[in-house]
C-alpha cells in the first residue's frame, strides 16, 4: 500500500498546497468584505458565485479533460485560482467579486474532480479506504493551515492576497513535474432526480439540507466569528474545530449507521446538531473555549450527514444506479449550498450573528423531522438484502467525482 501511496505523493503535495490556499482564501475574503463595509447579505450573495461556478465545473471540466488531459487542465485550473484571488485584490467591488468567486469555484471543483479520479485509478477495493483517508487528512490539514495564515497578516492590505496566489502557484509544480501516468479519461455526469426521489425521498430532501448546512457555515462562518468580536486567530480556531469535528466523526457515525436503520442515525444527528447550535448561541458570550467545544460538536454532524444521504440512497438503489443516484445527490447538494447562504444572510441582517446558528438549527431540525416521518412511511432495508457499507466521503464541498461518473462513493457489495 505504501508503494501505491508513493505513486500519488506529488498529487498529495499539490492537494496540500491547494487546500492551504483555499483555507486562506475562504477565511480572508469574508473578513475583507466586512472591512469594506459590505453587509452580511451582500457577502452571502458573493458566496453564491462560488457555488454556481463549482456546480457548473462538474459538468464542463470532464469535457476539457477528455480533450487535453488531466495535467493540462489541472494546470489551467490552478492558474484560474491564482488569477481569481489576484483580481479580488485589484478590484474591490462586491459585484465583481461574484464573478471572481465563480471563477474560483469552477477551478476548485475541477481540481477536486481531477485529484479524486486520479486517486480512484491508483487505488483498488483493498486500499481505496486508506487512499481516501490520507486524502481527507491532507485536505483537512491544508484547510486548517491556510486559515491560520490569516492572523499572520493584515486583511486590509494586499499582502495576504499575494501570499494566497503564491501558494496556489506552488500547488501547480508537484503535479506538473510529476512523471506519474495520467488516469483514464473522465465520463460525463448522469443524473435523474425523479429516480432519486422515488428511491429515497429522505436522501433527496437530506441532500438539499446538507448542502444548506455546510454551504451556510463555509460561506458565513468567518463572518459570524468577526461579528461576535473574535480575533482572526480565534476565528480560525473556531472554523478549524468544525472541520476537525466533521473529519473525526465520519467513520464512527458511518459504522453506527451500518448496524441500524440509517434514518435513525439521521434523526439523532439532526437533533444533536439542533441542540449544539442552540448551546452555541447560549454560550457565545461566555468564552472562546466554550465556542470551540460547541463548534467541534456541531462539526461532528454538519459534514457526515452528506455521506449518510449517499449511503442511504445506495441502500435502495440497484448496482447500475449508484453513479446516477449519487450524481443527483451532488446536484441537490449544490442547490442547497446556493440557497442556504442567501437565506441565512438575510436572517443575519435582521437578527445579527445568532441568525447563522438559528438557521443551522432549523435545518438540522427539519433534517431530523423529515427522516423520522419517512420511517413511518417505509420500512428499513433488510441488512442481509442489499444494505451497503458506509464509506466516508471527503469533506464538502466535494462530490465532484460522483458528478463525473467515477466511483469513490460506490459502496462495497
């Protein structure tokens, strides 16, 4: 296995650097928006540009890869990331930033797609879990490391923008200079939302809600930290705690869901998330440590619910429907990441920073309530007849591999 991992070492180094730039960018830009006097709702509108670009890339990038290959497209996308962050530094207009964020979203989604398809081809059924565990650790370490660069600079100047661009540029070098063979061409996305709803209404609705949950936090978590008076270092720690909670809880929650009706786990996760968000509201004025603990607990269910949706839908799907079903989940997830921040941004304008947590609590509650109601409408699948094994998926925003027709989330029979 270590030999196989060595074959993608340069790809992992590129991923680490790209995610460091990503973490820096996603935390720095909302803070700069606040410094420019932009409202929370305006910042949420800017965030939708990213998600539109991200979703469109899932459809367009496979065609580009088929034409010119993985390495060339990856190089072009990293260049676009570099350009997008430099444009944000040069043009301080929120309307222009919507376009710049769309460019960044397009580039990030394409990079994920290429990285994950590359990992799929280098792995097999025996070591795929280990490969993607290393990948998840790499993305987590990169994101957290990038966030903690922000307190080292001044968000009012262009220095951090330039540092971010340098990190993105450095991410290009390991893969561009690698002698490893490129993977096979990608396939186009196939999705059928009607089929997904027929197979699993709870995964259909749950995908929208999981997109709203993670999209809202990713887009407005940094804004929340600034609005409640945390320093940039404290805000970076808050965001890191959510990511860490999500990464550590994926497998325990997944293994629990393998042993019972997954909808019971969904209900539990939704109720737990609701309670943690309310606790976070209550303790927001106590101490940063209390917030860190609460945010970690929120993270333990904020991100794993996406993987639960995929696993539950695949429990009810035929083997030849896995890619189509999972592609539909990704599309719904993308819609959630657009609508969630917009609605939450409007709520925060009315009620202040706690509006973010009230919005998350409501989404968690709806998630739990709908899963509980569906339990009264359909019996659980027989564990011995078709229930698949849970597989932890990389932290959202991800899922591009599914959109492209690859099989990282295809369960083991």
